């Protein structure tokens, strides 16, 4: 039993989290309790696989976290996202896209997908995108005769694009964790000059899968609108213009809504892809650009800036507190010999590296029902990442697989986080069952993306290899 203490520790953390306690305190508290048990059993002379001296590394780990320049991208990308949300860029853009495409079958849904994609590339925050799109577009879609299932499913699926389309906060955190895991895996194999993995590599690797998903969503919507016109009817453009109180040509509104966020995305991603800036530096460019957009839209005020900075500080503090708790959990897990136990379990699995990868993906998918991507990134990936990477798995491919996997679990009923976000802003007239029904086709599309990545890893690794 004592040999399996790392697995007991992991199960205990999951149990405490399911009871609803704060994530960071659950990780740190449970880890400290198990460290205390290890110290007590060792002092009593019990043969327990616990190495107390490893706990002395905790101060250095905390110092490393707080001085990690890569993680500076987190508050800056959060600041960019909150600024764009409060400057109402999405509202202007959605109105313009709805008037441009609303006269087509499925046109409103197409507008939601395109705007959601641009929001995902601008904010990178799933919850903010789902709630924003739900508040702005769902009432119009329902009023114009769209099927509740199709409307809610489209909004949920589009919102989760923030998980995979860069610049994504999920990819920033995942890139930092995988970078450490990759170096650890190489050192364990005797490679004393290890290769590095940067967040920019994950950003570049996520571009093609993210765009393929967007195209798949659009194709599905257009095919369904052609097959079942009543579920996604065309909208009279003049009626929509009257409803939005817009007179004259739609082109000025379209340019006003479309050009600024596109320029911001090009500035952020273009500086990374062109090699002009690191992701951290690009995040500063994005935050400054979002500030300029807010001022240009006449939304910038002292009150708005104060609320934005408060929200940014709140999210950033949560992320770093969870990271500190996860570092303590990881240290105690390794002190109990958890790394060796996981390695032995993976090596004994049928199917070798393929079987181990399938099991890890299944576990991450199931944990995505009860844990947020931050907990999974900081708790699960440091445990399984070094083992899989030491078995020869490509780090960029693994990162993209995990990101798409978590994106899928965010949508899956009954516990998907995106479903809860949308349910909170959905009118009571729309049943929860309609939301569940609406996301199923999009879940199948994302599972298809996972299968395509499994069969053709070049989808994720081709573009980074060129760069």
C-alpha cells in the first residue's frame, strides 16, 4: 500500500477538489498533509518510500516561479482580453458581421463563428468568450428563428476556440510546464545539452489545427442550414439594420468592427511568427493595442481602467497561487517516488508509447469534467509529461493534443465548463437539454480533430518545423 502513496496522494487531491475547496489551497494543503505523514512514518522507522530531503528544494522552486519571465505573458494577455471585453469591440463586430451575412441561410451562425474566432485570437479566455457571445448573439439568433440547440451549440463550441487558437492563456501555461517536462525528460535520458520548447512553438503548432476546426464548424453550419433551412433561416437585412438602429451602408460599420481586432491579432501573432518578439513581448504589444482600441472607442475611463486592472490582478493572483500549490504537490509526489511509479506503470502498459498516450488522453479528458485547464496543466502534465516525452513523444504534438482534448472536455455534457458558462446567461425558455443536444455535433468534430492529429502528427508539427 505504501508503494502506491503517490496515487493515493493524487486521488486525495481530486477528492478534495470535488468537495469544492479552493484549488490552490487544496493542492498545497493535501501535499503538506502527505508530507507530514511521510515525515512521521520515517521518524517511526517505518519503511516508506519518502525522501524528506527533497522538500528542501521548495524555496528554490518558489523563487523560480516568481522570477519566470515567460509567465509575465499571463497578466498581459489577461489585461488585453479584459480591455477588449470592456471596450465592446465584440459588440460592434458582431453587429457588422450579422448585417453582412445575415441574409444567408445560417448567416447569423456564421457571424458568431467568425467573431468568436477573432475573440479567441484576441482574448484567449474561454469563459469570457462564451459569456460575451451568449449575451450578444443568443437573443438575436433565437428571435430570428434559429433552433435553440444549434444556437447554443454554436456559441459554446466557438467559445472554446480560445483554448487552442493563439494567443491562448492555456497554451502559455501549457508551454511553460511542457518546457520543464521536456528538459527533465532529456536529462533523465542522459542528454546534458537538452533542446528547448518555447511557448512560441506551441502557438505556431496550434495555428493549423485551430483554423481547421473553424473551417469544420463553418462547413457543418452551412450544410445543416442547407439541409434543414428552418433551423438556421436567412434574415432580412433591412429588418436587422432597423433593429440595430443602423442607417446607411454596412461597410463603415464592418470596417470599424473588423479592422481594429484584426490589426491587433496581426501585431501580436505576426511579431511572434516573424521572430521580432517573444510571446511575453508580444503580450505587451497586445495589451497596449487593446488600450489604444478602448480609447479609440471612447470606452476608456478611470473607472473602466480600475475594473480592468482589478480583474487582471485577480486572475493573475489565482494562476500564480495555483502554480505555487501545484509546485508543492509535484515535489511531494516526487518525494514519494511518484515519477518512478508512473514510469513503471506506463512501461508495463500494452501498446507501449501508443497505449500510454491513449490512457493519458483519456484520463485528461475525464478530469476535464471536474477540473479546470489550469489545475490539469499544473498537476497532471508535470506527472505524465516527462514520462511520455522520454518515450519519444514529440513535445509540440503532445501540447496540441492536450489542448484540443481539454477543449473537447469543456464541451462534453453534463459537466463541461462551457455549458455552465452559457447556461448562466441563457433565457429560462431554453432548456439545458437543448444546450447538451446542440454541442454533440461539435464534440464529434473535435474528436475527429484529435483522431486526425493522432494519424497525421504533421498537422501540429509541420509549421513549427518550417519556422
